[in-house]
């Protein structure tokens, strides 16, 4: 089987696991919405769970993993097991220390995220509840860190199965604990007075993340690598790791600053935070399914091409990855924009999640969806810098992206509310994706964005026609909930796929032919 077909087959394996992981993740969000609703309690829960979740998103989105994958890949090329042991040991040690500090600082963390609470909620009660939950949730940082470390180790060895499938176990644990709370309607103050509610929410989520980490660590152990703890802080790789991680830490801090501003603009306790976070969960579903699977399998190949000093191979893999991600996420974003209300109505509008909550969530999703292709391409392009062991450039670009997001959020939130917050996110990532592409073309001589732009124009044309077709078919159907909303999704999805595919074939998009050539061998394993 050719390398290209093998790569596509890996993509299919990752995509299948990721699909089930994302579906169970969506089910987790649905169960949470049905049982808790979109109230002050949901804001407190999501705020408390935000910090470890952000670490997780950054790890799987490529920040820590993408920094470590090139290192682990280079160790394979040089057969340097000692360096691998040092990196794993030092990284795990730092994660334990970070977790301890975060748990101790829980009240301060919550205070920062709730500087601008809603007038409709008791701010002290909101902070007390969020802090009680955060002390349990922040333990997840260790488990997320171990997950990211094991993920990078496995990716460098072209083993993708565990990372794609392990979140299923996490989601199932959280769902199983959450459904035990279905017997009544809960309020914010119940977390303080009801130990069962408090520990079920806290330990359910933390236990789910622990299960995922255990699966990943076991999978890493089964590679046959003989890990031996090594606290050799004077090893040369430690200096390199810290140098790379310093810029990575700056990347994380920049995102956290933007996150703090956005969360406070959403007025914690008003339920707008829950609407924003829930919409973001829908937004990252196609990103995780379509873009992350490609990024995960392309990253080791890009890193190894750099290690071999094979610039042509790096350019080929990077360009193809960007075009494939655009091919898939552009129509997904347009489709999500057109079908935003039936998406939320069909999946969430039930029990304690009412029509008003559904409308707020759909507004936020409208803004996010327009930036799906920008977000996905941006995250992939950063991997091109990481493959060159360059973490400084992603930091600089990311600071610009977050600054633009914050500026637009202040401008748009007063007029458009949670829709404005979603739009600011989308615009910031679209602009930053173009910027990152240009910077990469300057850094890597021979890498050109012209072929990417030419393909993108064809994809954009097809996506616009697709969106118009879906809108014409579904816009008169009411209500946007229940089985009618589900019918809109099915009909709109089928029509959208057919129209998009036909237009791409008509305009002779080269990516379609590339996939067609590789798919039979990838499926047949030849």
C-alpha cells in the first residue's frame, strides 16, 4: 500500500473513532441540558469546569501535543530512548505541580472568571458554588496532561486508535453519573446544601477524564517502549523542552486572557455563558471529526519530513492537509449556519432546556459557524511551525488572534449579545488563518498559498450554492424542534452533500480526484 493510501487509511481510522467520541460528547451535552437546563447553575458548572477543559482543548488542538510530537519523532529518527524517558518524566512531574497549584488557587481562578456577574444572580453564591466544584474539577488537569503526553507519544509512532476512541469512555462515565440526577429540577444553591448533587457533578466529570487518561497511558505502555523514570534535569533535551514550552505557555496565557474577557462579557449567571459554551461544543464537533483526524495523521509525516530535511515532502503534506481540511470544514460551517436552529432544537430543546435557551444557543452557533474553516485551517497551519520546532511564531500569531477577538467582542456584544461573541471569534480566526498562511510561506521557501487559494475559491463557490439550496429546502418548516427539526437536518444534510459534491465535480476540484485515487487502496489495505 502506498504512503498516501496508508495516510488516508489512518485518517479513516481516526475519523471513525473521533466520530463516535464526538457523538457521545454531544450526547453528554444533551443530557446535561435536559437535566440542568440553561440557568445560573449551568453557568457555575461550566465556569468551574472551564480551566481543565481549556487545557484539554489546547492539548488535543495541537499546542502541547504538536510541540512534543516533533520531539518524539526526532528521538525515533536518532534512536534516543533516554531523551524520551527524560521528556516523559519531566513533563509528568510538571503536570503534578501545576495541578496542585491550580487546586489551591481555585477561589482566585473563579473570582477572575466572574468579575462581571449578572444582576439576576447572587454573585457570592455563584462564586461559592463554582469554587466548590472547581476544587474537584481542577484535578482533571493532571489527567488531561497525561492524556496529551500519551497522545503525542503515540502519534509520533503513528498509533492513532486510542486517542480517537478513548474519549468515548470518558463521555459514557459522565453521562451515566449525570442521569442519576434526573429526578428533580436543580437550582444553584442546591450544590451547597445537597452533597449528592455536588459530588455527582464533581466526581462524575473528573472520573470520566481519569478513565480516558488510564486508557491512553495503557495504550502507550503497549507500544513496547521500555519507559524508565529519569529526572535528569541537566539533559540537553530539558533545555530544548523548556524553550519550546515557554512559548507554548505564552500561547495558553493569551487564550486564557481572551477567555476571561469573553466569559465576563457574557455576564456569568445570566445563562449566556452556558449558551456560548454549548454552541462552542456544537462548533467543535465538525472540527474534531473532519479537521483533527487529518491534523493528527499529517503531523508526524510533516515532522519527519523536517527531520529528514525533505522540504518538498513537507510542502506537499502541508498543502494537501490545508486543502483537505478546507474541503470538509467549509461546507460544514455553512451548513451549520443555515441549520443552526433545527440543530439546537432537535438535540437540546427538551425537559429543562426550553425554546429561549435554544434560541440563545442558536444565535451563538450562528457566529461560530462562519469561522469553522478559519479555525480549522489556523490550527493546522500552526502544526507546520511546530514541525520545525518553532513555537515562537505560533505564540506571536496567537496573541494577534486573541487581541482581535477581544476587540471585536467589546464592539459586537453590546449590539448582538452572544451572537456578537460568536462572530468575534469567527472573524478573528478567519483573519489569523490568512495571516498564519502568509507567515508560513515566508518561513518555508517554496511553500505557496496560490494553489490553496485557487482551490478555496472553487470550494467557496460550491459551499455558497450548497447553503442556498439547503435554505430553500428547509426555511419554511416550523417549528424548529422535535421531529420536524430532525427532518430538516436529514433532508438539508442530504441535499447539501449532493449539491456540494456535484458542484465540486463540475468545477473539477483537484482534491476530489486525489481522494478518489487513494480511497480504494485505503479501504482495501493494499
